[in-house]
C-alpha cells in the first residue's frame, strides 16, 4: 500500500482518522463533540533540563513517572492531521481522493481502502522456515520483566491496560491515549548504540526487547506486523542471557547515534553548541519606564551568556539598526529602511562588509553593555499602538545575519549555515510598518485583507527561518496590544515560542535567559507505529505531518511520520487512540522513533517500544487509569476546539456531558436514586476537570483574547508537568519552621494566620492572611520562605511564570481566590472529608474562617457534580 499522504499539521496537530469498521458508541447518548478537522501550523522540544519537575501532590494521584512507554499509533487507516489554533490562514493540502473529509466538526468519516491493500496484521502468521520454533525457543522478555521494562519516562499512557472490546474501549467520554515527550531528558539516559539498527523488512519497525528470536538462526519476529526478519547472524546465541548484551534486546528505549566522524564515540562538542548565534531584535519604540526595565533585563541577559556564545543586536522602529561590534568605544550601527524587505544587494553589502554583526561574548561584552546603555525612550507624542514598528523587516535582516556567507569555517569544521540559531524578538507593540504589518487602526477600510496578507507573510517568514535551522522566539511585554494573531504564525512556523509579559521586568528577564539557553535539536521526525488493532484518531502537539515515501525500502510501512520543528524537553505530543476492532491478542505494541540532530550535531534515532496488556474486565481497565494523564489528554482535546471565548463557554458544557457519560457508562446507579455513582477507580478525574472548567483555559479568569490565545497554544504543546499545573493548581501552606503542607486547592486554605503558595503553571501566587500580615516579623519570614519555594518549584520551567504576592483583602487577591474551589459553601462533614486540615482548627478558628468568605453564585465542586445527577466521588 502506498504511504498515505496527509495534510500537513502545525503547532497543534490534530489527526482525525477513518473508521473502516465503525461500530462506535451510540452518538445520541453522549454529546461529546468529535475533533475538528482543520489545517496546519507548527512548534518544538528541548534537551536541557527544562522539565517542570515537581513533587507529586499527595492530594492528587500522580501517574508513574515511568508510565508505559511511548504510545503512538501507526498504521492502518489514514489519519488526518490538522492544526488547531491559529489565526493564521492555511492552505489546505490536497488529500487522497479515497479519504472523504469535512472541514467542519463532524464524526470522522470512514476511509475507503482497496481490497488489495496490504496492511500489517497482529494475528499469528504461518511460517515455513522454522518459525514455529518461536513458540518454544525464545521470548526475550519474561512476565517478571514487564514491570521494569514495560514503562518509559518518555510516554505516559492514560491507562496501563487496554480493553479488548471495541465498543467499551472507544467510549469517547473517557477515551484512551498517551502523552509523548520525545525531547525529554532523563537520567540515566537511554543506552547508546553506534551501529545500524535491525529493522523489519516489511513495516520498518525496529528490533526490540519484545521480539521473539530464533537463537539458532538469529531471526527475529516483528511485534508490529509479525513478519520474520534476519539479523545477519548477529542475534545467533547459545542462550537467552547472551542476547542481553544487545541494548535493543534488553531495554525498551535506545539511542542509535551517528556522529559523522570516523572515530567511534566522538561527538564534536567544540563550537557547535556554545557558539550557536543568538540575535536580539529589540523594539525601540518604548516609553521610559518600559525601557528602563528592558535595559536592566538585557544587561543581566548578556552577563549570563557563556563566553563562546555569539550574539547580534538589532533595533527596529521605522528603520532597522544593525549594531557593529567592531567599534569598541561607541555604539555604532548600520541602518536599513523598514518599509520594504531588504534587497539582496543591501544584504550582501552588510554581510560582506567590514562590520562585525555576530561576535562571541568574551570579545563583545563591553560593547553589548554600551549598546544597551545607549538606548533612548521614544520621543514623539504618538500613542503606543500607532507607532511605526517594522518587526518583519528586522527579523528578515536578523535571519540574513545568522545565515552569513554560504559556507563558514570554524576551527577547520564546516558548520551548517544557521544551525541551532535563535532569534529573540523583544516587542512592546504591534508590527505596523513594512512587510507583514497591519494598519494602526482596526477601522482601516482594508484591514481584513491586510491582516490576511500579513498572516501569510509571517508564516512564510517562519518557514524560511526553520528551513535555515533558526528558531524565532517572540517575547512581548507592556500594556500595548501586540496583535497576537499576526505575530504568532512567525513563532509557530519557525518552531519558536510566543510569550506575553506584564512588563519587561523580572519574569521577562528570566524568560530571555531561559529562551537562549534551552537546548534544541533540529531536523526532527517522529515515526509512530503500533499494533494493527489500534488506531490513532488525533495528535495534538508541536509538529506537522511529513510526507515520507519509504516504500522502496519497507513495502508495508504504514507508520505516521510527523516533522518536529524543534526537539525540546518542554513540549509533548498528545495522542488519542481507539480500537479498530475487538482485540484477540494478550498484548498490544507501540513503537515510536525520534530522529533528530542534537545540539552537538550528532544524528540521533531514539527508539522506544512499549507493550500493554489487554483485558476483558472493565474494572481492571479502570483500575489502571491514570487520572492526571487522562485529565490532561481530555483538556488538550477540549482546548483544541476552544479557539475563542465563545468556544470556551461551549466547551464547558462538553465537560459536564463527559462527567455524566463516564458515570453512566462506567459507574452504577445509586440505590433509590436517579443519580449515578462515579467509578471509584477514577475518583480524582471529576475534580481535575472541574478545575479545567473554571480555570484560565475555559473559565473567565483570563480576560483578554490575546492572553487566552497565547495560553491555549502554550498548553496544547506543553509537557505533562506544565500541562497538569495549568489545568489544576497546586496549593501549599506555610508552616512554622519554614516547612510546607500540601493541601487541596480549596478556598478553605485561606486562613488568616497562614501564608499559602498556589502554583498554577504560568502564574504562582503567594497569599498572606490578614492576621499573619499584621505581624511584620512573621510575615516577612513567611513571605521569604514562600518566595524561595516558588522559585524552586519553577526553577526549570519555561516559560517562567509570574510570581505575585499579596495580602488578604487586597484587590489583587482576587487572582488567587478565583483559582480555588469554593468549598466554604459545603456542609461541614463534606468540608472535612475533602479538606482534612480543617480538623486541626479550633472552633474559634473555624468560625473566623467561615465568616471571612463572601457568598457568590458559583457552585462548589460537590454542588456542580450533583447538578449533573452524579454522586460526588469519595475523596481518595
């Protein structure tokens, strides 16, 4: 079968597949909307330790850090990839004629296949070459090994078992899927293999720990398509124990490494990572207060860079100023007009001239400080939003500077032009001048057309940057709207990030440093394969579909290939999986391969193989469900459709329907009641989804549509740790002695004699009770401890969150209160059951706490669940 060509995807990729044999759950019994078919966008992943590591909440069930490895699906019916969010206007690629689809939300349509299509099968095959011996000779992994090798830190499944019955497994309200983090750094790292891998000649899957192997001939059976393959005699061994010397046969994850050097094990660390250029593109149309903050952040930024890092500095307003580091005593710049794209002649004159526009920090630090100190505030009396800013032209010039001459020699090694380079835009307002710009005023008669043109131009520029292995990060700050829909395609298409800040102060400075230091692999591809009984119905994450024609090598390669615009630790792909039919085997297999060029210019092929047991028992399946992973997957599927605030309101209703349907399909009816009991095995899920429903993603906490759009895009591509924190905040109460007690995120934590830290992913709040705040000594010590904790919790997080502190009763305290579940309305017995810390309070303290609350119409968690005719689950 020819490798299916599918629509390209983007920052958030959504795949909506076909159902060749559809007997799906009755659609009339649940109104969970199916995934929307849309079109493409794009993003990326790191290798530094940018993981939001946080101790698991005692009040929340944390999935195993080493949850069953990577789960991805591959092949069979043709999946449709589409990009979720995005103002950008994308051109729909041509799809196979055999694949009917609709551009509006609709039930996935069946895919028409030719009867002669050759698809892998998971049923046993009859071999005439002695393969019957496989049943007796060797199964390379025993049942006792499953616990240790069946899991991977790179993939978290929503359940550790798979239901055999298609009708039960495909109930959409709960769903089954996985979160895959291809760029995550773990310790110890996967074993390294410096030789060519053994791959299935039929489907292209890699030899792995679960393969059956004929010891006498060295042949191995593919777990994906069940074909028998040769190993050129390598796997011939006298005993099973001898095969453990092969890393791929003893570990579920390995890295195949090719350094491109004749010396085995040699990885050219020299300049390739530390000298990767960083170009700062700075808005010069700032008022004085913002400029002061920006200057402080920039001075601290260059002081933090390694001495070998090459830096460039460009300012933009109505013109583009490219600073020359050859002048040591003064800030000198070459100036280009901003109203049009720079001509090839002007760029050649710049690049081949006498100026030095990229210089290592050890030689240019004093000059960089002089440049930043020379910046002056905007002098004309023009409103911020109306000032001319040629951001697009400035990025074009920065990209030309990064590329430099066609070939560059560095210590005798020819470096790829622009490899692993980064352009960081520091913007204080919209792009209103030159290419990719929009008019100052929305009332401009030609605004819609100019906006559409600007979107396409920005996306094209982002793709051009990606083609040259250059990432464009856009860090915005200040009170002036930056027209997020116009700028976001530039960051997305290049594999960069888009972050909004209140000002150019502390959080901006931290993100500037973390953006520049996070390692990113390039030229990344993710190949997904799985047992033929499993179908991928949707992928959300930082990539777009790659059209790989591998059929000359692997005739039955039905894997899904995704191009990752960057390979970073802070991001992940979420996969929605379904059963294509009832499963007859005892296990299903998942394998995915991440191929990328790391920061040291070594070619890596990371192969991860997972097997999950299949079960008939619904209770056994529910017992294996990981509540937090399931909640994050549900949240990402939901957010994919919430493109604006109106959609977000509609999505709240789908959360309600989801809770009701899970209780109906997996729970039981309460005695003498019309209410259903929620299944006790997933008792944490409703509370997590309640946080999602009322939090910043779907609730009314985030007011401006720009903020909502940026947060949505960040969440759709975020790692599990950050995603979970954005969905459900983590609450810690300060205790005497500097210790902290973790509590449920309920408003009952707002006790006047306490200090509380609330970590909500992109924001961390420190709340001081009025009684504590009145004691200056104690409040100062508590505030310092809380601040230290907040910094430790978010030390490796990117983007770095805002850390805000305030006292009880202040106007800012509403940010804190709005993110807590209003449990003060519940009866005392329910409060104590869900918030046991209350039992430690005296009667006087509880009375004071009760009197401190203001009554609003918003329901508590228990009230909300009961309104759905569901009995609130017992706290675990």
